[in-house]
C-alpha cells in the first residue's frame, strides 16, 4: 500500500511514472456558468485502466497520481458513467463577482 495524504491506495492505483505518456492526456478548453469554471480531461486507455472499478469521485491526490496536471482549485465533481475515462472537473469562478462580497456594493 501507498499512503498519500489521508488515504491509503494499493500501489497499482498510482500508475504515473516519469516514463508514463502523460502527454496523451487530453485537456478540454474551459467552459463556464455563473458559478463555476469547468473542464474535462480524457485519459488514454493505458491510464484509464487504473481507475477504480464502479466509478467514483477521485480525491486530488488520486487524479494527480494518475498523471493529471492542473493548477490548484480543480475538483473532480462527477463521473460520466458512459465514458468513465472522461474526468469532469470544476472550480469556483474567480472572475465573477460574489453576491455576498461586501466590496461589490
């Protein structure tokens, strides 16, 4: 077992190594709604086979362990069951004014 932060995962769950083709991971352009910034990440088959069976939300240390590279703040928020190799991410928009922010009055 390998310990990452607060979680324990079997070592095979963490396939990323310096020789793994993380360049084959595809990152979508960002898209938005009023609250969030979104993007999806498509894993190639050799990495996707290491995803947990049954599909579940991955913690940040898990998706980073698969080789996904993004700036801070992104959260894996949903599983696209027809295509579990497509990871859906979001983070709060920083360019949109917040309703409860006193500086916006």
